[in-house]
C-alpha cells in the first residue's frame, strides 16, 4: 500500500512539474535570442520607391531594355547604405583594375563566365549562380571569358567610388561630378578574408547539387548576403504581415525556384530566378517559397546589417 501511495505521489509530482514547465517561458533555440515585446517606431508613411528602386525588377524587363547591346549597366538599387546594378560585359572584354576604400563588394554571376582576379587570391572563373566576395581595398578585375557576354549583379557601399591603383592606371582617371581624382598614398593596408570567409561559392554546384548547407555567404560590418533555401509551402494568409525594418531597406536576388512576396502597399506577386525584389524601409513584408509544394526555392537576402532588427507582429 505504501509503495502504491509513493508511486501515485511521484506521478502527480511529475505531472505538476510538467504542467509548470509548459506554462513557464521556454528558452529560445540555441543561437537565437528570445523574442521580446516592445514599442518600435515604424516609418509613417513608409519610405517611397524613388527611382531606380521599385518593388520588383523583372530580369526579363532589364534584358529587354538593353536588347542589342553587348556591354551595359543598369542601376537597380539606390539607398542610404547600398547600391546594386546589373552589368553585362561583351565576350573578351575586361574591366579596369579597381578597389573600394571601406566596403566589401558582392557579385552574383548570372550569365556567361567571369574570370575574377583578386589581389592575394588565385584567379578563378565564376559561372551562373556563382557568388563572389571581394573585401575592401583589395584590387580586382573582371574578365568576360568564353563566347557569350558575362552578366552579373554587383553590390557595394552607397556612394562608393572606385580607387585606381597607380600601377595599372598610370594616367589620371576621369573626374566624377563632385570629386576630383588626386594622386595619393593610401593608408590602412589591404582588406582581408576572415577565418570563415571565402572568395567564391558556386551555389548550384555546391549547394543545389552538392548538398552544402545554404546560409550567410558574406556577414561583414556593412554587408550581409544570406542564402535562404527551403521547400515550397502553402502561401500564408494575408493577415500574416511578416515584419518591417526600422532603419534600412532590404532586397533579394531570386536564385532558385520562385518566391512570393507580400509587401505593404504593393500587390501580391511571385518572383522568378534572376528577379530583384526590394522592401523599402518601414514597409511590412513577407517572403514565402512560392513554387509548388516541395519545390526547392532560394532567395539571397541582401542588407547592410548582419544582425538587423526584425519587427514582427506580436503572437
């Protein structure tokens, strides 16, 4: 009888402890801080889309605008932190060697082949889906190799102007409005790759085909390039607004499959590979895998803050 009472007592105690644990705040998953309720400022009205920014840059529209041109540049993103452009370079052409003073440069290659030469690295050829990381103050050149033009999307710090190494550009470059090029001695030394950084990721070969985990390719002080991959899922209800950012715009390169977007003030749409999508500062936005359920989809999220604040709806 005593044993039965003891057993019943232990079972009751375990049930009470289990219920208390269920009601108590649970620790956040490892590596992810707990959510916290607060009052966060939301820009009202949200920042408008000033040209060239637009919610959805279709790659097909960009290519159509430059039909018949062998080499061209198309401005896509302009905000207070980052600038991004499409570039096409005719086969056999090569860019002038340049470097940028204080911010990294990111490239996503989307057509042809690009031989990338970065100071201190073995030259390599980047192909469609290839992501390139060039730290600040490392001179680099890009060359279109093969029989077709090279096409790439390039991101760097807002307002950055190139510096031309004297060894490869002995004559004074053409001045830019508001700036005059001066011959100087440059301080600070070369930029460098961190212990987990690498200059190149062949996304289709290493991730899609090779099973490597998608994730942040660049996580610098002022540039975050993050590969987000997952299977297609049913579209969330319109009542799920997603989140907004207080102080910066966010944009995405669609790498694989389809991504559906709900952005405040913009009709719902589904973007395709090569498209660029922009959520202006202060706008609620939600991205979801937009292909058939189970199809793998990838969006490359690009913003200036690796640990930028996400303001979600309270749950």
